[in-house]
């Protein structure tokens, strides 16, 4: 992958505390979230997984920015959920924003794809989620999008629970 060759040299895969990473990203976005009256709901679970802390924070930050950018007009909120499975941990960010058309959901990770909402709001470049997807792939993680127009968008990252999973 040519555009990520140098970035992958910077990866430091180790066991990280997912809750702490999320809290740091929330703290970084606190001011804009207050300005947009965003409510955040998150259980304080102590969960670890193997990934690169810096790049996971970058991915989560991009998702937070999208949730704020495409927020609901009334009572905007973000729900963050961390769940443990046999071999993976999932970290999900779900908002109650404007959502994504079902005809466009499969394209949100394409480079340059802005979709109806991005063109309407004139704020989208179509690069953010593309970068998130590519970084996830390089880090041995999966990124999924789920949405229902005018109801919600949910981004879920599947992160290896232990180092052995990365060696597969």
C-alpha cells in the first residue's frame, strides 16, 4: 500500500487501555462538543486490546468529528460502547445524527466519496473515513459502518484482543 508505507513504519503495536484512549479523544473534542450540545454516553469499562494508541486515537477523533458534523438538530448524542468477544474487542461510536442513505453506506470508505450529506453540508472531503479504513487494515483491525437515514450512524472497530491475533 503505497500511501501508508511510511506511516506503518511508525506503528507501535502494544496492549492499550481502550477506555483511556476514548477519554483522551473526548477531552480533545470537549470544547466543540459543548458548543454543539453533544451528550456523550459511555460505560467505564476496563478493556485492553493490541493496537497502536496514536493511530487508534486518530481514527476515533475522525469518527467524533463526523458525529458532530452530521449531528441531530435536537438532543444530539454519541454512545460509545466497548465489548469483548473471544478473539476481538469492538469499539463502537453511535450517534443519533442525520445518518447515511442506504444506497450510499457501502461507499463511505471510498477515497473521495462525500455522499449526499457531504455535498449538502459542503464540509466533507471524502478522505476521513477512507483514511480510517486504510489505517484499520494496516493495523490488523476491521472497520464497519451501519446507518439508518435520519436516525443513526454507527462505526464499529474490531480490534485484536491479543498479540497472537495479529500474527495470523
